[in-house]
């Protein structure tokens, strides 16, 4: 078995020598190659890599036509000749000594092995609390928006290994930094394992992660939601919700005008009928492929979602009004948040 280690680089000159040395030592007994994909770095990383390839099994790709971390990794996959691919950063934040552990996980049956910061034993060294918060929030957004990766603790790690079949013949089209997320959504795989590691400090040079990278991440999540059909669900859920408004108003009107019921009490059956209307359409349409629980259970969960949404809406409304916000604005905000709460609850629980 041969291992191809793919290392995207941009201005990483001062890290190369130590990186290659430590990889070589860690990979003792393995047949391996390193594929450096450099985007024509101004500091001439490619040149040094080329020189070091006399000492280590390193293949250097100098790209001049394209830029970007994720596309560099994909290029690396194309150039690799191994049966197993490892992806890692050049700046030694990813300890090469972990590579054998990742490869072993594949040998033991995993298709993807992720070096993870967020499983027990894993950690991040010296990050400010806000960088940690941003990282965790970004992961939470990804896991909520893309139920397929819900079980993965660190889908944004840049350090992972996979069997080449996982990406072979698959069209990958990521933007930004999160190539692993793209693979987790589009790749062909069964078992994923996470191996804890410590995301260390950068040895030399600077991080290329910027505010723009985060915007790109959100775009990427949106694109993957579309690809997964999750966006279609969101749209269907919205349309069903609107139909529920008509049902609610219609029955309220009918109860008051034809049956002579009191206006306060008639609201309750009208609301329940709209909930049943929405449930039916969501069950037959929005989530029709996801009926894993018995009907009574889905119906119960759906009501819990409705109640939770209403509660969230009320709490936000009361809180914002208390803080002095305009009550109509506060209500609108509550409605919007409640909508997402209900969608996510139903997507992950009722039809999860
Ligand atoms: N070829 C190429 N082109 N390589 C790039 C580019 C690019 O445009 N941008 C960055 N790289 C290389 C860097 O040289 C480095 O080897 C690696 O990609 C990671 O870049 P950093 O700038 O060090 O990223 P980071 O440390 O902020 O982010 C890392 O950790 C994140 C987790 O917090 C990456 O591994 C991310 O993928 C990961 O999500
Ligand atoms: Mn880094």
C-alpha cells in the first residue's frame, strides 16, 4: 500500500525542511510520496521544495493558472499515485507524527479518518476565545444545515486521510478552505472515524485565513445545501407554512361566522387544524423520503416542534420588547427565528 501525502502551500518556505524531515521519520516502513501543490508562492516555496526533493520523495506542482487551498488539494488528488491520500497543512500545525495513526484507521476499515480537534483528547493550542467561538459556531451551522455530516465532530479539519476510492471519479467543486466538508457530502464512503490531535502553533509564516474565507464558507454551506436537496426542503417547508396561514385564517373565520363560536376560543381549533394541515403536506411532500419513525411519533414530534417554535417566538418577543425594541419588529424577529427553529427541529428530530 502506498500513501500519498498532499500538502497545499502558499508562502511556506520556512516550514518545508522540518515538515519533510518529520514526515520522513514518521513514515518509516511505509511506501509514501509527498505532493506539494504550490500556487507560485512569492517566497519561492516551490523552488525549495524542488531542491528538497533530492533528499525526500517529494513531487512538486507549481500552479500558475489557478489559486486556492481546496482546488490545490483536488489537484493533488489527481497527481497522486498512492492507494491512500493524506491531506495536511505545511505549517506544522498538523503534526506529521499523526499520519500513521490515520493510515492505520483506514487499514482497520474506515474509509475516511479525520484528525479531529473536537473529540475527547483533541484540542487547539493557544487560540483566543473568539477564534474558538467562531470555529465552533461555523461547525454548528454546517452540521445543522447538512444533516449528513451531523455525526462528525470536526468536519472542518484540514488534516485527514482517505481511501482513494472515496474521491475517485467524483466531481468536487469546493470554494474556500473546507475541502473535507465537500468530500463528506459528495464522497463515496461508509465509515468515518475521528482521531484526536492537538492543532498546534504555526511554525513560521502567516495564516491565510481571512474574513473573506468565512464568507466563502457560508457560500459553500449554501451550495452544499442545494446539492443535498436541503434547500428544496426549506422552500417546501416555507410554502407549506404559508398554506397553514390560509387554513388557520379560513377556519377561524368559518368557526366565528358559521358556527357562532367565541373569537378567543375558536383560535385554538383553527390553529390545531393548521398544524395538522402543515404536518400532512410536510409528511407527504417536504420530507416524504424520510419517514423513519411511526406516524404517531412524527405527529407528536411535529407538535413539540410547533410548541417549541411558539415558545421561542414569545420569549424573543417579550425580551426584545423589554429591551425597548418596537413591538412589531420584535414580533417579526421572533417569527423568523421560530421558523428556523421549527424547520431544524423537524428536519433533525421529526424526520431525522
Ligand atoms: N496552494 C495553496 N493555495 N495553498 C494554500 C492557499 C492557497 O491559496 N491558502 C492556504 N494554503 C495552504 C497554506 O500554505 C497551508 O499549508 C495550508 O494551506 C493551511 O493554510 P493556513 O493559512 O495555515 O490556514 P489555517 O491554519 O488558518 O487553517 C487551517 O486550519 C483550519 C481549522 O481551523 C486549515 O487546515 C483549514 O483547512 C482548517 O479548516
Ligand atoms: Mn495554519
